[in-house]
C-alpha cells in the first residue's frame, strides 16, 4: 500500500489511471454488497463468514463491468460462497493462496468462460458439533445465513419472522437453545455441547419467554396453535421432527444425542444442496 501511495503521489499518469479505475471499482463494492444481501442472504458484515469474501465478490463485478451475472455465473458464485464459508477457506494456511486463487477464478468467470474453481472442500462432520454459536467464524456465520435463507417462522402460528428481528449477528436474544441450557446442565451436559450451532435456532424474545427451561417435547406442544403451523415452523428452523426421537423423546439425554445426529445430517444436506457440491466428509 505504501509503495502504491508513493507512485500515485509522484506519477500523474499512475494517478489518472487509478482514478479512472477507482470509479468502476467503487461501484463494484456497492453492487457486491447488494448481491450479498439479496442473493446470498448476508444482511450485514456481522454475518459475513469471512471479510475478504466481499472483496473477492467485488472483483467479479469489476471484471464483469458491474453487470448482473448470468444464471451459470450465479450458480458458480453461489458454490464459491458456501464452499468458502463452510470450508473456512480464508483462514489459517489457506488465507493468502485461496484468496489469490479465487481472485483469478472470478476474473475468469467474468470473462465469459465456463470457469470452475479448483477448490475441494471436505469438512469433518464433528466440526458442526464443536462450533459454538456465540463465537463468530466462517462456519457459525454460514449457519446463521443458512437459517435466514430458510425464512424462519414463529412457533406459535407459523407466520414468518420479520428479517429485521434477526438482523444482528451479535444479538443473543433472538438465538434459542432448542434443548434449553438449564435443562441440559441439570442432566450433566456441558456448554461445549449445548452451545453448539446444532442446538441453536432463531426465536424472538416473546417465544423464548414461553419456552423457559421446558423440554422440547413440552414446549413444542404448548406453544403452537396447531400442528400444521408447528411443522412449518420446525421445517423453517431446520429442526428435525421424527415421532418419538430427538426433540420428541421424553428421555432428555437420549433425545439430545439423537437430536444432534439428526440435525447434523439435516444441516449437511442443506449446506450441500445450496452449494451444489459435497462439502463434508462422508460418514
């Protein structure tokens, strides 16, 4: 950056070239931001799985002259978004090489070629269990983007929760432990398990108050007005519902363990469906 600044200050031709480029690139960042919000369901930077993803996407629009992507390009961008998010490709050793590789990929994609990214993602299944909802990171943020994408509904009547009520990544009042913390603590289950993203969904304060420390089988029967509304709400929160198993089991420890397995499988299917590719290691 210092070297670039020196060139711009000392070379009028370089400065003119930069100013011409910056006018386009500035618009590219704005277009990329809109695309993140309306196409990829990332409401703000707090939900963005990795900050450099905004720059990578802006580079695509820069090379694409800020035009809307084609259907094929949208599919490639969607695959890149979920693979990079779930696979945490912009962290650790992969930070620099993956960002540079993706910058080249989006340039090829905008060039009208049938560009394919060279990445391969295989996340161990157990990572879903060990990822805590309260710690922002690529996978936890991708999880909340996925839940928003499913248009979560109120348990009590099945109506859609307004996006504005779940727009903050840091607001814990709209995050709900499906198996309540106090309940699991009573049965000797620690925070490393009950704070897993597998045990979290979106709920607003009015519903959290009615849930309290009840077992899922109790509050799921008490809260909704009818079974149809309940089923719609559970589906929107990606909560598995199999009679007598998981959330419907009266034995808390057994039910919670089964629920974790059920929800991990459900989330894996949904993540991979959105990406259109395998993201997790097979069992």
